[in-house]
């Protein structure tokens, strides 16, 4: 059985990895020829200013006094340049936003594994194509483009990473540092002939990354005075830098300025999803080559933003974030970034029609180059008779469009040339998507076969080993026929040969060959299958259909809960009625009433706000007080007992109560300190980390009595959970654990009613490593319900605390008791543990249920895995149809997004939600194996202090 679990774990790791390998491989290709506009550019240098985390509405709106929040930028919009909104599409995080701006492509989700910092793949950028680039700002941002650049022409200036502190008194210093350093830089350049000559070259880029607005938004929210004042500071800083550059270059009018943001921010101070407050970023351009303001009487936008900003008469020209890269390349005359998929916004250009047409022609050729390389790569590794080219853009059509466009340019029919180039760009982009998703359906089918085979084999193993459904299978095990073995070996060899001649990567071998041994193992159990079919034929069809429909409905509710959290509320309300369907209501009324009460109480949590909730420190304090009252009740009960170990138990409980009090103090003290902008006190940080570390150890000091150990785990977990809470979610583990305690009693009562004798009461049961296997019983249909309950409670443990499948549902304020300096992996690990704590509580209760119901943990756990696999299978099947749909109907890619469950396009909310729905289910099968081991460790392991006597009771 151990070997089975190890193999099962490896199989699920393959299934888990498949979604990233199949759906989220890098779209980039290499080997293209650089393309640049042959006509002289309008600008010699370009200044790109990126205000990290700046929302469009926050910049364009008026302040409380009716004055422009950014008067200098507004003056630019009305008198000197063009403006609009830059729409982000990919994960609204700093790294992918800057990659889209400077490299012109939408980074794939695999970059999250690098913390959005280092380059996971090689790519070209505007900075690489420039003659010289100087950049100032955050070390995480300015350095990543220097790493990917060739030669020694990129110079970076950054402050220390520890300066990015959300708890600092004044984070505007991150922006003033940039402005001050630029002033010093240009002042020094006047006395440095070598530097002066470089600065006067053409194709020069200055990149300013301003992080203060983003940091203030995280720390104080975008509606705060700190955030808004930071915008004014940036506006003043830009005004000074523009004046400085004009003076340095003698007003030669050869400098182009672009001001934008990498992403916006929600009202609650987070980003990463697809809310308009995150995807709407400002874009203002002025200077050399940029069109002057255009007054209009009517605009194409239906939103009410323009009137609120008082810009309804100034032409707004929206662009996609990736379009900024080709615009910048066109302005200073460098080759378009090789991997760019941006479309040049010609309406921003103040140049001749010939220059616009030539620039669009260059843009079209640059994207077409990527399409041709992608097609060649796919054609080289596909058998000729299996290769299906992208029919909308054949070789002849490519040549025809290019020839016509060039002809129109020669005839000075520039509008027609631009139109043809736009058509070629759109076809090339569709073709890139087509070839990038070429193998999805094939790989998806193979993973699906492996999924079905694994679930089938696990089911057969349960039936064979832990049920009386089959007749004499263990007595009559026949060897499989040699023909079956030879057949599967032949299939495996043919599949491997097929992959070999197509030069497929090694992961293809894993996905395609994995189903072969799995299905061989399934068909080997043909005797079990035969007896199962025979047994099912004798089973009353009405009962069989009823159980099947009930299970299907239950799984459907679980699946729907990923989209609609209120389905969990509906499920818990149904659970509350469970005692009325059995004799529990008449035989155990007090326990039944407790079950109904806590089911209904827990049902409230999925209805609570998902994101955007304001921190409520008093709810966290209230949760701590409830834990203390519960602990006090237990201590009072212990004092009344005559247990000879009562002193040791009292000492442990008092220690855990002290831990809870310290957690409450740390949360309250940290909250007040940050409000006063005094930063995170060191003593708070030390106490928080000690409490977190002790929460793993202290439960192991408690007796192994079932209820005492579970209560000790709850109190220790709550001490850590309070430190990670900001509002109502602090109450959730407490209510969930109360329901788990009642569930344990309910299951024992249910078992007694079914005729199975229970030798011990719940209060006298002890966790132990050495469980007597002779006490185990065979599986029954009611055990399927128990397995389903566990899966339902695990899903509730995730979604019940306000989480959704998006990173913007996790508030960074949750980790402020531990650290305030930005550290994505450490912060992510802490938030992950916050998610795991309710899971651990449920799994520990599950261990108790297995003991009280005298059921083999392996058999019940296998059923849980199968239910999770069925949920994942449901999603994976939909993904396969998505891949086929995309292949056969590429033009409806955006119109049918509701049909897809997994996406690799759109906003981070679209991408993240679709990935997470699959990943959460897959993690439920993978992580459950580890959580099951952790739960066994927490419930059965006993640490003894020096001098403490041994006893089987503790």
C-alpha cells in the first residue's frame, strides 16, 4: 500500500504539472530578423516614467478642493501632448507590467515562479535595442532589463531593497531618491566629457521607476491622504525633471516623454486581478514626435469617466499596454523589440503619413517574423501528413499583403497601406496563438486517459481490499494473459517511437506513456471488474441510481462552489438537516442541535465579503477572547478532575493561553504602530515568529487523548492564525473546529445506530501509532458520505475565509506582524500557511473520525482522493474541449470565454481564477497526502519533557 501511495503521489504531480506545461509554456520564439523604420526618427532620446501602482482615475481626477491632483500632467494633456488609458491584460504585477511596456509582449504565468523578478526566459526589449539606457528606481525592476541586455550600454541606479518597507514612516522617499539622483547625475555630466558625449548620442533612453505610490497604496490604501499626496509629489518631480532635461539639451525639442503605470490598485490596496481599478492605467505622451492635444465635441467612450475628469473635450486615445513598446521604438528609431506583439498606435504620432505607413509596415513585418519562425519550428517537429498549417495566413497571402502594402506606400496611398498592415498584424497574432496551442488537444487527451485510468484503478483497489462487494477475489487471483501484457508493451513502444521521430520534449513522453501502465494495471484486475459488475446487477436499481445521483449532485455542488461561494452555504444548510433523515434526532438530540447550530453558523462565512473588506482589529480581538474563554472553561474542568497528571495539563493550557494573549497584544500593538507610521516594532516581530514556531511543537506536549489533543491543536493554531488575520476570518477556524468536534460525536452515534459496536466512548479514545488492524471493518455506503463530508469541509476551509482563486483576495496586511519589507516568497509562504491552518484542523478531525468509526485510514483516504480526482477530471475534460475549440475556431477566442475553464489570456483574474480552480483541486489530492501525514504527526506524536513519567494514557 505504501508503494501505491508513492506511485499515486508521483502520478498526481504529473497531472498537476501538466496544466503549466500544456497551457502555460513560454510563447516566445527566437531567430527573428530585427525590423526598424527606414525613415529618420523624430526624437533623439526618450524618457519613460513609470509610476508603479498608479490608477488612472487617481491621476486624472480633481482633489477635494476642486483642483487638479496632478496640475503639471493636466497642463501637458491640455496644451502639449496626447493622453488616454493604457489597458493592462496580463497579471497586474510589477514585473509583467514592465515587460509589457518595455518588451511589448504579455508575459506567461510561469514567471510567477521567479517572483516576477528574474528573467525566466530570454527576450528582447527596447532597452536592449537602445544605444544607451540609464535607469533609476527599485532594484527589482531596473536590474531585470539590464540582465537581459547585450553589451555594456545599460546603466542602473537603485536604492537598497530594504527601503521598500510598507511600515516606514515616509515611503515617498522612494520617489524623491529617484528625482534627487537624476538631478545629481545631470549636474555631474556637465563636468564629465565622456558621460556628456554619451548623453548627447541618439537612441538614448532614460527610465524612471517610481515605487512610492504603490507602496503607499499597499500600506494606506489608494483612497488615503498618503497615496494622493504622493501623486502630487510625483507630478512636481516630473515637472522638475522635464525642466532639467530641457535646460541640459538646450531646448532642442528632440526629447520624447511618456508617463504611465505598470498597473493600478483596488480600493483595498491590492493588485493582481482584472478589476478596472487595476487594469486602467494612465498614459500621457508629449515632446518630439507626439501629436498635440486635439479638441473634440464627441468621443467614442461610453463610460462616465471623462466628465468626472473634466476631459470630455480633449481627445482620449486608449492603447493596450504592449503597444507602448513599438511606439517608443518608432519615436527614437530603434528596431522594434523582437518578441513584441504590440500594435503601433499611429494616432499618437505627430509625423508625416509616409512615416506612419512605414512604421506600421515595419511593425507588421516584425510580428510576421515571429509567426514564420513559430510555424517553421512546429513544422520541423511534426510528421508531414499530420501537419495542419494556419490556413488564414498562407505563404502566398503573406507575400500578397506585403506586396500590396509596399505598392500603396509607393503610390502614397498611406491609409490603405496602414489598413493592410493592421490586417496582417491581426492574422499573424492569431497564427501565433494557433501554433502555440497546436499540441494542446493531443496532450490533453493523454492526460485525460491517465486521469480516468488512475481513478479507475484506485476504485478497484478499494473494492478489492476494503469491501465485501466482490466475491472471492482474494482467493482466486488469476495471472493476466500474456496477450494483455504484450499488447500494452507494443502500444508503449509505438507511442515512444511516434514521439521520437517528432523530436518531442521529454515531458511529452511522460504524458503520453503514463496511461499505458495505468490501464494495464486496471485491466489486470478483470476478475474484480467482473465480480463488481455481477454485484451491481444484483443491487436494486432504484437504490443504485439514487446513490449515484446523490453523489453526482454533491460533486456538482463542490464544483459550483468554485464559481459561487454561496453554494457552500447551501450545502451547509443541507448538512444541518442531516440528523432529521436518520434516528440521530431522537437518540442524540443535544449533539444534533449542536450540529445544526454550528452548520448554520459556519454557513454565514461563505456569504461574507470576498475582497475589499476593511481591516477590523476588534473582530480579531474578539476571536482571541473566545479562545481564551474556551480555554478557561477547559482549565476549570481540569481542576475538578482527579487526574494525576492534572498539573502538567494545567501548565500546558496556561502556556497556550499566554500564547493567545501575546498574539492579541502583537496584533493590536502592530496595528497601532503602523497607523502612527512608526514601523513594525522588533519585539512584535520576534514574538510573532516565536508563536508561529511554537504552534507546531506545543500540541505535541499534550496528552494523546482524542479530545485533549484536538483542543491543544486548535488553541495553538488559533494563536498563529490571529497573527495572520485582519478581520472576520479570525473567527472562522474556531467555528469550523467546533463543528469538527460535533462531527466526531455524530459519526460515532451514526455507527452505533448502524449496528456496529463501539467499545469506547469518544472521551476515552486515544490517538496511537500502533492501531489494531483487527478492529477495522469493511467499507459501507455510509463511508462514501464520510469521505464526501471531508472533501466538502476542505473546500469550505479554503473558500469560507473570503479566499477566491485570485491573488488579490489575499491582503498583504495579513503578514505585517511578521514583516513589512517586501519579500514575495516569505509573504507568500506566510499566507499559504494561513490557508493551511483550517485544512490541518479538518484533517486532524478526520483522523479522529477514522478512529471513532473503526475504519481503515487508507481506505477512507483513498475515497477522498477519488472524489477529488473526479472534480479535477471534470475540469480537465472541459480544458480539453477548450483546446479543441481554440484550434477549430480561433476567431471566437474572446467571444466564448465563458465556455473555457482554463485560460492563458486576459486579465490575471481570468488567468489566475481558471488556473487556481484546477490547481486547488489537484493540490487537494497532492497536499492531502502531506496534510494527512502532518495530521498523523500532530495527533499521534508525543513529546515528553525531562523528568516527565511515561504513561499510555498520555
